[in-house]
């Protein structure tokens, strides 16, 4: 009699486990169907107002990432014009963060052309439009970051038409 009781308990536990497993699978399938309308990571990174890669990790990562260093840290661009072919030197680091700040002007676009073709989700060229769409109350939309690769490349800074020149600083 004792053996039958243990067998019944084991069978009940296995049945409960199977039921929970089936419910978990059904829940996961339902959630996957709901994600069909979500924006994929690749589509998000192709949006002109999206952050660079370090922004997604928050402000705590920025001070520790290698920084982009150029011959100068400030560029003034006349309204409606651009500065092209700013040389970005190569580095021994696999990546650097190029953080740009629009200190004056209505709108600027910074375009980074990597020296080598990239694979994966990192776009080439990368575009950063400043000001960006504000993300949260502590986020400054005039600041944005691009991922600069080991091989370097070139930058182009364009200023929107208007009456004010754009001043873009590299932080």
C-alpha cells in the first residue's frame, strides 16, 4: 500500500510539472506573437534620432569608455553648410566613443564613415542628429554618441539651414 501511495504522489508531481511546462510554453508563444509589432534592434539603430551604442548602457558607462580624440575639440559650421572629410585616426582600441555636443545652432548632423566596412548591426555610415529626441528627464538631447571603430575613418558635420551657425564640441 505504501508503494502505491508513493507512486501516486510521483505521478501527481509529474503531471503538475507537465502542466506548468505547457503553460510556460503557451505563455512564451503568446508573448512572441505580441512582439511582431515591436521595432527590431536593427531598425532602431537605423533611425536617425537613435542614440549611439553607449547611450543604451546609461550614463555610468560613458566615463569608462575610450574617448575619441581629434586634433581639435570644437567645430563651427556655417548655417546650411558642412565640414567634410575630418580625419578620424586609427587606434589600438577596438572601439572608442565619440560624444558630440551641439553647443549652439538649431540642428546639426554628424556622419561617421568607418574606414572599413562593418558587419552586424553597426551601420556604416552612422548618423547622429542633434538635438536628439529626449529620452528621459536627465538626458540632454543636444548630446549624442557614435561608436568609432579601430580603423578610424572620416567625419562630416552638417549644419541645418537658418541664421545661426552650429558649434559642435567633442567631449
